[in-house]
């Protein structure tokens, strides 16, 4: 009897251990087989056109197309039939490439640029109060906040748009107004979304005449808060040869599909608030140029 039972118990334990191991291996193998079959059965093939479109896009993920990024736009073009010409930075060239990948007709894309529709800078817009709060346009526009400017339509000048721009296409000028550097602007729309007063819009680069005012108050009320605001005099409307500008709700509004940028309304405007953007573009581009290095006088040596 000595040692008999312990030996039998050891053998039984070994058998149970081996059985358990084989059982686990069997279960694992079975689950693996099920997963393999499921992966083959439910496999979703990625359309190769998505990758081709993604390679063609600039991949700046600016969101100008209205989607969360270039990948989301590429998928939407292939899977949902979204238009091929929604990439503002890519312009006509990228639109043609995408159309070629999709086997469709290329769409013409007019290059866009951001335009700030306010001319009421620090010297021309009346001040309402000294402002000591958070230096943000969004903060000033919350209910109950005091605006530093009397005009309730104009630019607040805290530079939310400048902070939103990733491409150095917008700088705050000395007059407290944002200036667009056209050569850097890819029309991503970040500044448009950042402006709480909706003063920045995207327009085709060929559109040269713009009204730099959004004040819809009566002329005398606008004049009381800004020296250069639109006073709804309708002189621009009367002189336009193509019926492209009308005073609507006390504000001159351009119908860009009709405007030929002749500039007659620019010359006629007594407030100088209708401008030729070509001239402004040239002036603003100078902001990009580095300041010339100041010449320093050579050191005078002892005895000279």
C-alpha cells in the first residue's frame, strides 16, 4: 500500500492537465477558424479610387470641402457621389485629377480668396468703451459683454481670425483690421468660421469690387458710429451699368454674378467704402516683405 495511492493520484492529475490543455487548444483553434471565416466572409474591400484621390489631394485637412479632412472627402467622393470640385486649395487642377479618377467630366473651379467686409478701423470706427476683458472676438460677442466699438456690426479687432489661420494668410493691421495676404490664402474658410460677426467671406479672385461694410442701420445711425460706413445713399446703385449693386436693408450689396468690376461704384461712393480689391491686394502683399536691414555705422577705431 506504501506509495500506491499517491502514484495513482499523480497519474490522474497528469491526465486531467493534458485533457485541459487539449481542450483549450481545441477551443482556441475553433475560435480562430471562426474568426478567419468571418473575416473572409465580412471583408470590406477598400475602393482603390479612394487611395488615388487621397494621394492627389493636398492633405492639409483644412475642412474647406465641408468634411473632416481629406480622407473623409475622398471617401465621400467615391462612396456618396460628392462633387469632385470641393477642394478649394486644390483648385481646377485637383478637381480635374479627381474627375479623371472617377471617370467623370472635370468641373471648372474659380480660385477663391478671403475678403474682410469691414473698413472701420481704429481711426474711423467710434469707440464705445474701454475694454479690459478677454482679448477675443468670441468673448465680446457673448450676451451681456461690453463691446469696445460702437458699431455692432463691425470688426472687433482681437484677431480670432488671425489665430485660426494656419497658413499665415491673415495679419492684423495697424488699424486694428485683419488684412488678407492673398498669395498665402488657400480659401480654407477657417477665418470665416472664426469671425463671430460673419465679416469674412470667400469670393472668387476675379471679383475685384467689394463693399467693406455690413452695417444695416439707417444712414445717420451708421454715420454716428463709423466715419466710413455705408449710408445707403444709392449712388452706387444708380451708376452701375450692369445692375449689379443694390441697397438692401440700408446696405449696398454686390451681385457678383453680374459685376464686371468696372469700378464706377468705387469712384461714386462718398464714404469710400466700396473698394477695388486689386489695389488693396498690392498694399497688403507688402506686409510679407521683410523689413530692410538697417545699416549700422562701422566702429571707429582708436586713433582714426
